[in-house]
């Protein structure tokens, strides 16, 4: 098998396989106080620890969040730890005990974390999260969440706006995006949307074509590079998605999502978990993710 990940114009079947991967690793977060949708998170396993990676503004002071489970299951609301950085970045985490983690579907493992890529080019990415506009009432006092997985393209560095932030976005004094910290993604007005509920088996039949939901509530969701490994002998390809960012902001008048690169989130983990520092240093040293466009 080649050790090189490639960018292709993937077939519909390949995109569906990639979307299944994303759907099982993203959860919705709901506000315990009012029951409304609040944000999203990515399930990540490192060493013997289980994390929900999210944005700082989703879990910072004043928010009490629970992980939305499928109907009839008790939500997860107890965490081993809750940490965030809302000064130098917009990243946060909720640590789960193993018994809580066992209730979730799948976790991104450390080999699928991408801390560097060619930001000068436009790459296909999948953005996964739980937009607030897709929450639906189930019964009194309960709502159901519908997650979405949208195929997008990154904004190459040469097209990054010079006058960030636009007037209609809360910059939280983070300043303009920086290529060593941020990733920008073009968010389409209309696209083929794939949706799935928490704890439900993903089905492509839930897809629809139409207006893209407003991404409010997708903060904390993941941004994955849509990459493929190819077997040399057969030429068969299979998804080898790499988590590259955590979504944090939406510049509505530009149609651009902003996210922190996953390396910024790893810095938060490294600062608070001495047992994972060697692992994280190893991930960051692995600058061997070779991205190549197909011939």
C-alpha cells in the first residue's frame, strides 16, 4: 500500500464512505439549562484517555452541556475534566470516563490527526456538526438533534480576506486568521446534505439537495481532509480521512467557516496532560503526511 495520501475527484460511493466515518465521530451538545442546541464536538481517543474536542465558547463559563444521545438513552452530562482556551485560541475539551466513552460510537485515533498540510491549495473537506436549525421537538421538554455532513473546499492562502473579521462576526478579539493556527473553509449556500441522528446508523438515503443549514451550532464540529489511500496492486482506494481542524466561527457575509487547526487543540491537551506530552510531540514530529493530487 502506498504511504501517500492523495486528493482525487472522489466518486459518490467514496464520498458516502467518508461521510459514514465522520457521522460516527461527531456528537451534538445541548444546553442543560434550556434544552436547546448549543454546539458540537469530535470524539478523540489518545492513549487511554477519551476526549470531546470542541470550541471554547461552547463549554466556557455559563454553559452546562450534555451529549445528545439517541431517543430513550440518558444523555451524558458528567465529565472527568473540562478545559478551554478562549484567549489565544477558541479550543476546549471535555474528558470522558471510559464507561461514558463506551456509550459513544467511534473515536478519532491519534494516527488520524493531521497537524500540517499544504494550505496554499484548495482541498476537499467534510465538515460535520449539529446545526441548531435542525433540532426538532420529540416530546415536551425534549428535542432531537440532526447532524449534518457537508462537502466543502478549503480557502487557499492566496484568497484569505485581508480585512478580517467582517462586521457581522464576533471575533472575540482573536484577530485575523493565521495559517499556523487557523483553517478557512468555503461554506456553500446549496449542496447535497447528508444527515443522521445521534446513535442512529448512517444512511445515505437521508441525504437531500437544497439550501445548506446555517452553521450556528456546528461550532466544535470537525473538519476532515477527504483523502484516500490506494493499494498499489489493485488500484483500489479507501477513505483515509484526517482530522485537520475544529470549527469555531462563521463569517456569514463571506460564506466562510473558520476553524482552529487540530495542532492548536493538541497544545491545550499537552498543557494539562503530562502523560500525553510525548504522544503529542510525536504526532507533531510526523510531518510525513504526503498530500498529492492524482495524475
